[in-house]
């Protein structure tokens, strides 16, 4: 399921538990599709356009391999330049919050893109953390809206759903439905941090320090991602 622009003046809302931006090469290694590049080019060419994406975080995800691709491929490809993407991947897990990289002006500027905003569910008041009282469930919704158009379905917008699974869904053109889904999206945003923000980095640190299974897996997130990429299992 590709991310499709349906209007020249639009705000694109996407809620998906597993979202990846496709990148395909031909037999000679030439890139023939790169959705992250296409989205950035569209944003640059249409100053009236905004994109907002909402996904699980390491706190709410139940699929750690998929989450590693979101955190080290999808979000970085949309927000970071190649140098910062590599530095983010090379960073030690325990240094995320305090690293020179994540406290640099370049990082703060790029993750705060004014018209490409990526949100992840789960806040620092989670009951997994000392003193926390709120339980955050996993995000399972799959929809996107470019008013008055949109799509609702089962597809995770990942490689497996695109290429292997049998998925279903429907496209619509209906302003009332677009407004309803937009309202759901706005409610979910209240339970999110922006990817790369200080609050998001603190949430990841809190999860690692919590001593739970998710925290231990988060410490190995870069290793998981590199293994998926090296073996081709991301497909």
C-alpha cells in the first residue's frame, strides 16, 4: 500500500501500527522507487501540504522487529539527512538521551520538521515506569486521510502486507468520514510524543531502566534492525 497524494492542498493523516516507506532497486542496484524521497519532494514542491504519521512506540509495540524498522528506517528516512541517520544508527543505546547527536541543533531542527510530523504512542506516565499510573495499549488502527479522501483497511503498509499477505480495505471519498477519522487521529495524538523529541528519548530511557522485557529488547533494537537488514528479513 503506497502513500498516495490525492490533492494538491491537503493535510495527510496516517495511523498505522506498522508503517514502512518502500524502497526498491532494480537488478543493477538502481533505485526505482523511494517513497521517503517522493514524500520529501512533494512537501518541498507544495508549501501548503502537511503530513502527520502516528505509529506505535517501543513502549506500545508488540512486534519489536517491525518497531526497529520504524525507528531506524522509516522515521529517519523522512526526517534526517544521511549523516544524521548513520549517526543515529551507530549511537549506543544507553547514550540516546545524553548524546551530543540528540542534543545538537541539527538533530532538534530536523526532527522538528514543521510539515512532516511523526508521532509515537505512549507517554512518560506509563504504569510500566515508577510512579506511572496510565496503561497504554498497542495501536492497531490502519487508516490514512487526505480530506475528503482516505483509506481504511487491514494493511500494515509494510513489505509483508504489500507483497505477501492477503489484505483488504476500501478507499472512500466522504467528508464526514474523513472528519471522523481526523477526530480519532487527534485524540490519539494526545497520547503521543513526536519521534526524536526530548520527551520521546526520555520515554525510551525510562523503558530501558524499567527492568521489563520490552526495555531489555529496546536495548537491542539496533542489533535487531541490523540483523533484519543484513539477512533480508525486513521484506
